[in-house]
C-alpha cells in the first residue's frame, strides 16, 4: 500500500527571480539569479546536487528541449537532468520529480528548476501553438487561453443560477485582491493597485473576462533544493524546517471535453487532486486546517471556481466567500499573498515553484509585516494547466514542523 | 422517369446594401449610382463556393438518406482549388459513399446547367443515379466596379435521379460560343467585362432567345406554353426585350433576385429554379436557361411528387434569414481584397498535414463520431475507447455522423485575443443532440445570440485559410437557431 510523500522530503532552500518583462535578462541570467539565492538558502554547494529536474512549457521560443539548458548554464557535472512539461503544472512536476528522487532514496539532494522566457514572443498572451496536437488544429476552434477559461463563467452562472453581474463582481474582487498584494511585493510583475471600478470598466478580452481578469505572461525563474529530513536536520540544526505533506497530479480523462456529464463550472481534475492531497497530508477539514493558498489564478474566474474545487467554499458559494474577504491577506485563508499569477506574473514553467517559494517563505516567517500571513502552518499550492475541458492539475501541500 | 428529385438553395446571411458600397466608392465611378439599388448577399468570412454548395446540397437532400447519393457534381467559377477536386470536399461534407461519380464543372457561367445536363445524361444512360448537382459562386469585382455592386454570393442544388421525380426531364438545347463578355484569366481574382451595350445587345439578346426558341422547336412547344421560363440577367432593358420578343407575360418570368441577392454566377439559374420550384404545381412546364459562354436550356415538367417533398428552408427560407453587413471595409477584408493586420499572433504558421487529413478526413469533412455498441453512448470525434466512464469499452464502436444532429450550447465566449479577420472569435462547448460534446466555433451570430442551453445547428465552413500555401481547410461550426426560426 502506497504511503504517499508526507514528511519524507524537506525543502532545504528556494530561490526566485523578480518576474516581469525582463528585456535585460537572458534565460541564463534568470536561472543564475534564482539558483544563487536558492543555493545560499540551502547552505550547500553546487557539487552536492546529485540530480535535477527542469521545467519549461514552451520550449520552442524559450530554452529548447531536454535538460541541456540547465546542465550547460550551471555547468553541472554530468548529473541526471530531466525536463518536465505538463502545461502550467510543469514547475510543480519538476518539484515532484526532485521530491520523489529524494524520497525513493536514489538521491540525497536534488534540484528542481522552473523557467520560462516568454517575452521574446513579440506579442501578449501565450504563443499560438498547436498545444493539443495537429488534429485539434484541424477541428478545434482557434481558441486562446482567456477564451477557453472564460467559458467557466458562462457555465458557472448557468449551473448555479448566479447572475453574471454577481459573478463579475466576485471576479473583480479576486483581481483587486491580487493587485493589493502584488503592490507590496518587490519581485512581482505588476505592482500597481487598481480599483474595482477600473477592473469592471476594462476592455473585454474574452467575454466575460476583461483585461484585469487575465494574468499577463512574464519572464522568470524559480527553484528549490530538496533533501531528506535527516540531512536537513544536520545542515540546519536550529531552524524551522518546511516539509512536503502532499503532492498530487490529476489529468483530464476526456470526460470533460467529450462526455456530457461535466458541469463546466469547475475542474474535475482539481476536485480529484485536492481530495487525494488532503488524504495524503491527513487533512480532514481544509477550510479549517489550511493556513494559506497560492492557486492558479490565470484568470479571475479560475480562482473563483478553484475555491470550490479545492473544497474550501461550498459549491456555488465561492462568490460569497470571495466578496466577504475570506481570501484577502487579512482573511481566514489568505490566497495569493504574493500577488498570484495575476500580479506576481506567470512564466509558465516557473509558476508552480514560484507558488511554493511564496508559501515556503511565509511558513518560515521571512516576509515583512505588511505582507506576512499570520502564523501559517500548512500551505497549499495549485496549478491548472491546459484548458478547463482538458487539463493537468497539480496540488502540493507543505507545512512547517 | 428521369428528372429532378429534390432541390435546395442557399443565400448567405449577410447582406450589403448597395448604397453602402456606392457611399464608399461612388466618388470613383458616379455612374454606378444606377447599379446601387437593393442589397447583395455576401458570403461570411468563413464561407466560399464549397461551403455554400454544401449548405444548398444539405437543404436539397432533406428527407433523403446520405447513402442514396450516387454522385456529386460541383459547378463554380470561384472554386477554392484548381487541383484537388472540390466536388469531393462537398461529397465528404455530405458524408456520401466515396465510390461514386464526382466531378467539377467550371469555365463559364453555364457550368451549373451543364452539370445538370451531365447528371441527367448519366442517369438516363443508367451510369449513375441520385446525383447531387450543386453550383455556387462568390465572384469579385474590383472596388468601385459595376460588378462589385451587381454580383452576389449564393448556391443552389438539385438531386437528379430516376425515381419519384418532382420535375421530369423533357428536353434540352445547348450552345457554346467563345463570346467573351466577362472573363478571368487563370491567375486573376477580379472579373473583367466588355462594354455593357455590346453584352446586352449582341450577347444576351441573341443567345438567350436563340436557346429558348431552339428548345421550343425541339420539343414542339411555344414559349407561351411554359408556366415559367427562368433565365438570368440583371439588365432590365434586356429582360423586357426578351420577354417582348418571345411574347412572355410578366408572371411567366421568374424574378432574377437582383434586388435581394445579386448575380450568383453559375449558381444563378439554379437559384432561380430552386425558388420557382417552391411555388410550382403538378403539370407546370418549366424552362431553365443559363447564360455565359453560350446557353443551356432545359425543359422540366413538374409532377405530383412535388407535394410529397419534405419541408426545407429553400431559397425563401434563407432569404428571410438575414443580417445587415453595415460595414463595407469588413466585406473587403472578408474577401481578402485588402491586407489587414491580425497582429503577430496571426502570423504564426499553421501547417496542414495531408497524411493526417486523409486519415481523419471523415471526421474533418463529415463530422464522423462513434456510438458505443455496449452502452449506446454517442461521442464525437470518433473514439476507440468509449468516453463513458462507466463503460470504457474498447473497439466496440459503430460509426455515426453527427453533422446533421445539432445540439445545445453548453458554454460560450467571445474572444478578442484570438487572431481572426472577423473578431471576436466566438466559440464554446456544444452538447450534441443524441450524445457527445465538442468545443465548436459559432458563426453567423453575435454574442447576443449566445446563451447556455440555446439550440444550434451545424454548418460546414472554412476552418482556417493558410495564405502562405493557399490551403483552405474546412470543418463544421455551430449556428444558434433563433426562436422564430425553430
């Protein structure tokens, strides 16, 4: 019987670049920036790293395929490097690979890196690529990410009989909150607070998503060094340790896109991964036990439905929770304390690790007062890659012991 | 008895008021004011002669099984492909048997009637039966030209066979003249014409009466014996003169649809014929005449079977289903007459992998899905593993075409980010009637027409055009059905 990952792996150190339009920085610069911070935090040397996992999503305009970019840039001495690509869950997949490498006993210390250099595309939004294969290009709409996620709102409104105006109001609160939090964060991409009026009045990108309902795309890199609890305790005898409590991934079965039972008002993958993650971590009541969350707010509506998919809000209850401030920085479960994808930024391959970076540092109490979560014990991160009807979801839970 | 078994028509939804064209281009050619009356039917940005032909053919085969189709003839002077048989794309969209006779007819505006004659001959000879003949055109005049005002887009179709014919084939007359009133070279996009007066006096006023008289002589009738004589021409003076010469009363003449559609080229005589058949009664003698590089005149006699024909939209139905295209420049962009910036996103290369297209051609052209023999679940596109999570049977499928099933909107959006020459791109989840779900483009609508639960029908459209390689790709889209049309 599988035991799961709980308490078998410790995050020894993490690093993360400033996200944004890093016109000045090459992917190599971004990698070195995050890696140096991570290495210093871990208190080890480069030669101690025995294996690595590298996450990028869109290799074509980025760093290319395979693990070579990581080996060549850091001149890692012929260690195993595996590239992970699983849409927006790629970064968490790199982390999962490193954790499993350590938990299996194959390695003492492993590195997970996530990087994406998107601003060399030449245009806003994700690059137009046949992400679902050549056949999809022949028969699927020429859809964009906002267009696919926007449909959650139309289905959600119809499913729960909540007027679109109310859904829009809750969505605006989601974006408003991320801007509030992002403004306080020196590493965030977007650092200007906006009013709800500005959000509601913004030009439409994909009905009903306006400009402020969509995260931008950014350049950035984040990384983690993981090890066993025994080694961590030796290296950091007097410090709090952050342990991995759960790592779950769920991938669409085709039921959403081709079968008629899915309600379209949330993600079956998230519902599945969350349930398994709570089991793995031994969490009975997530609404009471989870201290903070970093979820995949690629669009405001995604964050809204995710609150329900994660079992924090009741079905149909997310708008009320959101509007009551439940997820605000000073609310019961702060969500996106770093600004989220919306404001911290979304370099696809790095985002999962960036979320872990935020939770990890909050758990260790490292952030200044004005953006610190009060005494967090357990934090959850969530990625949702692809599109609502065919996607990859990852859920990670880490905790301070 | 050989003849027409069924008919169908198609007029695209968008109509451009000719004064809107003149308002933009009248400065160039003020004399065009006389051509600037009424409106012209304009193919949507995702329509062309092939898609319009499919729409007309689907209207035509209402009440017939697709397995009955024994041939597909496609006539047009604006076919998207010079090499790659356009008729096969039409046949694929109809999901017809593939071991049938298919052919393209082109070169002159009489190609539509030539295709009908070829079908009548093939059926008479016993070589083929139940041939769908479809004609469509989407001809372009240069900005500011008379043709730009006079031409319209549309399609029509007839089913030619030897059982239960609604109009019996009774005779023909044909002529072929290298009389060049209009022409397009192999590399030309725009129609070019000689002087109107010469076309009218030497062309139309000569060849059309000749064909009508020629057919009358062959079958021993006079023009007055016919209930309807259908011939295309937008020259009002020429029509008056022909009617006078032949002694035709105004009620014997089918309206040329110039005020509502415009001249649809090869399709036009067939479009007028399809419209006339909507009102025809058993015993009516109808003469169908084409004009362009010569003439064909075909004599039909309507039978009792016309009363039994399944209801269809027909030309009148499509004429009633209209929206104003209130933007002349949009028309220019839709027809790729002016370069337009769809952003760098729009420059991303989209390959067409022909080996893939062949493997999946029934899915792409015909909307082939599967039905599970174990649990009965219908699904699209075709699956080998049943999508029903409680079933999951492997290789227990039978083929099912879902293009005619329609569905209901499950989710929707209107996307300004997607690169398109007709933004916003509207698309969303559709629950297919009978089972299955798919994300489809919506077309012929605005955001206001979309709502969760609203019924849609499927229409064969251009999926994307690869300008780098001149490849037009097709697939099905969903059109919301308005309540009054249901």
